[in-house]
C-alpha cells in the first residue's frame, strides 16, 4: 500500500529541451501546413495546452489524421539529439527515493505517449511509473478526467501533482489535490503559478522530497 501518489508532468518537469521542442514544433507544423513556419511564430503562439496551440495555427488537434501523424512523428524527433529531451539533474534520485519511501508515481502529460515511453526507456526510468497518461488518452489537462482514470478511488488528499505550467496547477485544482510548482526549468514562472493556486514551490527536484514527506506527515 502506498503512502501517497505523486503525479508528474513530463516536459519541463522531468525532462527538458525547450529549444529542441521549439525546433521540433517548427518542423512538424511546417509539414502539416505545407509552408515554412518560423521559430518566431512557434514561440509567439506557444502554449502548454496542445489543443489551443494547434488551434492557433488553424489546426484541429482532435482530427484523427493529425493525432496519428503527431503520435508517430514526435517519437522520431525525440530519438534525435537535435530534438530529444534530457533529464533534469536530480530527477533520477528523486524518483528512486520516492519509490523507496513507498509512493506511487505517475506521469500526466500533454505530450505523445510513444515519445514519452521511448524517452523513459532510454533513461531506464519506466520502472518507477505505474501509469502514463498523454494527450491521446481523452480530455487533456487542465481537465482532471485523466487523473480520475489513473487514480481511481484514491483519496484526493493522498495525491500531489508536480508540474511547471498552469495546466498542471489548474488541473490539480480541478481535481482537488495539492500541487508543487516545478521551477527548476524556469524560475520566472513563480508568480504565474502562484496566481494559479500552487501550494508549494520547488527550485530543485530534491526539494520535492521534503515537501512530499512533510505534507503526508500531516495526514497521519
């Protein structure tokens, strides 16, 4: 039986390569639209909600052919050093410690599952996660449906979401559990994520362990 359940965002929380992701989206969007999409366009319209991001380019992310294309194309890009992501310092140790201290761990991402699982396998991290939910698994965050699907009847006060975007923090609020704002990829997000309702803030992955342990100690 787990002491608690920790739900991680993927991009920007466990792994990061913002320039590579931007270059990847430029390539993907150029292919989908049949024109040269500039890096400046991608940056200007960037958004952690993939549906809104695609809509900004006049694309329907729910169309089956687009979903199929993206679910296959992103794993190809992630396998390349130019576009692939690197794990943040301190994440492997955090995952190891959370498992050792009997916390269940999950991934809740707006990315594509094949790319996520491929990256986890490359870093030998799949073993730490009970389940992975992605944009292909129904309503995406900040809607909480994927959390319900993943966690079932787990009491909400036994869940903590860790993420670096407003969709993570708002998603946790919509579900009814506390959240930790992951600031190690972008410390300037503090104000935005505080306004979204994040209860805790971590500037390095190692700080999450103390926050998690302190929070769950109050529930005993």
